[in-house]
C-alpha cells in the first residue's frame, strides 16, 4: 500500500503515511509506481503510470468533489440534502428581497471558507442588490445550530468532529455565519456522537460522488430538525484521534484485501 497526495508537502498525508508505515508517492514524478493499493489523498490528476489492484478515490471523483457546483448537482440527483442553490444572480437577488441571506461562492474549488462571502438580505442591508456580486454559485444561507465533520470510509462513518469556538478569539472577531479558522472556529478533535440520520446522509454524500472515503461537512438546523451537506473533503486535516481512525480504517481494508 502507498499514498499519493495532492502535493508532496501535505502534512495530513505525511502523518497518515507515517502512521501506516507506507511510502508517499510524489505526484509530480513520472516513474512507474507498483503497489497493491494506492490511497489517493486529494489528487485530482495522476500523471505517473500506476500499476495496482485498487485506487482508493479515483482522481476523476476527487475532481468532482473539489468542485462545489458539480458536487451539488450530484447531491441533488442522489437526494442528498444541501442548502438551496442557484447559478443565476437575478434569482439570488430575489432571495435577498425575500429576506434571506445569500452565500456567494466566488470560487468553486475553495475550502475552509475560501472565496465565500455572505450578503445580508434586504431587512438588514438596504444596499443588498448592489452588494451582490457576479459569481458562479449562490446558496441560501441556513442558520446552523451545529456543524459537524463526518469522516466516512468504505460505507460507514469512522469518526465525527464538531465545529467549536476558539475561546481565545474575542467576541467581536467571531464569525458565526462562516465558522472557519479565520472566523474563530476549529474542528474539535474529539469523538462526537452523530445521529443515525446524519450518519446515513454523510455516507450517501460520499457515495453520490463515487468516492471510497471523504470528510463530509454537515450543518444542523434545530428548528427544522434537518441536516444539510456543504461539501466532501478528500484530503482532510488529521491529528490525534482522527489520524488514528484513518490508520485503523486503511489497515483494516488492507488486511481484508
């Protein structure tokens, strides 16, 4: 078994390779690679010749997962719940007039909130129409009571994390709408109980994209009692218990094959 990361400097790929006791494959070299199983860690294009029995996460499906619009289209077809989304700015302006806040996706392949802008609806923003820029994707903002990351491997959830506020970040710097590192949040690295409904949704999201594994970001709205998938990450950050869960999962796969 070997691992090919999206870049050789990926810290999570390095930690996983060390934990599994396997070699990392440099994605930029062109020499032939021979192995029984290749773990594709977020690499959307494998240019070097590969001779192996199994590639976990084929590159074309990693490409699909890395594009938010393509992902949402696959989720819709598979019945995976997501925030309502559109590509038309005119329709997004209508959302604002109806009082909804709108998430503007300037980048389809950004992660951790990269390229994400939230424009407030008409009630709280008299310049709403002027503030809404052209973008390839708009989603209707859904207030969230919790945000989870469910790590899925081979059809089951192997570990769950929850977004938690960094207490050392001052109140005025916390962004409750965009809960990323810059907004004062981290994924708490402890096991979190996930409802069976949410677990099934996470597995369905990974399956909808054709992936063997992935970290599914899910939000929960308590008033609606509903979960929504935001994206699937094919090269998530790993440390501590999360790393241990992946090492156990990949070792179990190797033993069974």
